[in-house]
C-alpha cells in the first residue's frame, strides 16, 4: 500500500477525522448506488445460485420475526389506544383520541419500529457476517470462480432486508388499524362510518405519499447502510463488533433525519 500524502499526515488523527468520515459516507453511497443498480437489473436474477440465495434470505429475514413483531405491535396498539382514549375522555377530548392513535401508531411508530427491528435482528448481523467473509477470503474465492460477490452474497441480503421492513410495517399497520377500531367501538359495525371519515381525513394524498416514501426510505436505509458500512470497516481492518457499531450509528442518524423530514412534511 502507498503511504498517505504529507498534507494528510500533517493533519494528525483529529484533523483527518472529517476526511475519514466523508470518505466512509462516500463509500457507503457508492456501494448503495451499485446495489440499487444491481437490484433493478434483470440480469442479476439470471443465476440459479443468486435466486436460491435470495429465496433463502427472504425467508430467514422475514418469517422467523413476522409473528413476534406483529404480536408486539398488537399489544402496543391496545395499550396506547387504551391510555389515549381514557386520557382524552378525562379532558373532554374523546373526538380526537382515535385520530391521535392512528397518527402516532400508524404514521410514526410502526414504520420506525419495524425498521429498527429488522436492522437489529437481520441487517446488522448480516453486515458483520459479510465483513468476516471478506476477511476470510471468501469474496476472492467467488471471484476466482467467476461469481461477483456483490451479486451473490450482498444483493440477496439487501433485498431481504428491504422486503422484511416493508412486510412487517404493512402487516403491523393493518393489525393496528383493526385493533384501534375494536378498542374504541368494540365488535360492532356501527362505528365504521365515523372511523372511515377519521381515517380518510388523516390519510389525505400528501400524507399517504409521505408515509409510503418514508417506509421505502426506511427500508433502504436499514438494508444498505449496515451492509455497506460493514464492508467498508472490514477494509479498514476493524473488528466484527466495530463494524456492527459503525453501521448502527450511521443507520440511526439517517433514520432520525428521515423521520424529521417526514414530520416536517406532515405537520408544517
């Protein structure tokens, strides 16, 4: 390896930190763009090995956590709905209770919770595993056999993480909508007209678009950043735990930024 330029060495560890930070994000953005291009290219799905790996990761990253996360969201919905309804009734604001529950749960909490759940359960461990594969020479072995490591090992994990976030968020939102209705009106269709009016007033075209885009960008963030960060930190010689921590910090910062932007779009 060539030595660093003299001007870079003169900066010292503290002075070079911003440059390393920018270089790290540049690598992540570049690798994310490459993965998106591969995901949108039909030729990426032509190899049987890639299709088998994709099917395996789609199942492993979604099926084992789907029931548990849905039950967790159902319990959270019942608890929050009960607290909000009782509190609103005590202040004479019962007409706003259901709208608040839907806004807090469906619009904000469930997509963010699904993204974090998938990141901690799937994509961050997958990123650490990829870093170990690269250190052990598995990527070099794949290249020697004429296989591209990004297409065979990285892309299936990225697509599985994206699919898992969208699936968990969609299913949990549907369960939360049904349970919120049952918690307020009970098992009767008498409240359907009022409930649909509240739901339609909340999910106007702009809010619906922001909700879909936020969920999509959440899924992209938790699917790409941990994998790209782990591969980058693996190049830098960091440990498996360090790669996972770096991916978590970067991903969390992006999720906070996306959440802030969506809040501004919904309420400003």
